[in-house]
């Protein structure tokens, strides 16, 4: 038995469109060009992770800035904290004077 007979058969498209695109690709050879541009659009080097982190951080910055634009009230009126976190309670020695903008 030869090595050619044990190899898996080549991919055969089942649809008319798939057969047409296989024919065009075999005549034109566009898959090599497409593969090269695909590598440039979706790089697989680890250093591109830093760019992705910067991009996602910028998106979070835009979303949080948009939220604060609509809901932040920059008031300097004094308010009292009524929450359960003890260091922020007003009666303690280390209590803090808070303004409504910090309690968003």
C-alpha cells in the first residue's frame, strides 16, 4: 500500500457556492493573500496584548465618564454618612466630613 492511498481525501465542498469558491481559489490563489492579511488584522504575538489592555481600559474610561456626566452632582453641601462602614461614621474620632459627590 502506498502513502498516497492512506492519506485523507481532499476537502470536497457540498454546496454549489462552496464548489464555485474552491474553483476560483484554485485558479486565482487568493487564499494566500487572505491568510497574510488575516495575520495582520488578527496578530498572534503576545506583545499585542498590551494594546488590547489599553483599548479595553479606554473603553471603560469612556463608559464611566459617560455615566458620571449624567449622574454626578458636584455639590459642596455637607452630608452625613449613615452606612455600616465604621471608620466613616461621624461620631468616631477618625470620622470624616463627606460631601454628596463622594457618596454616589
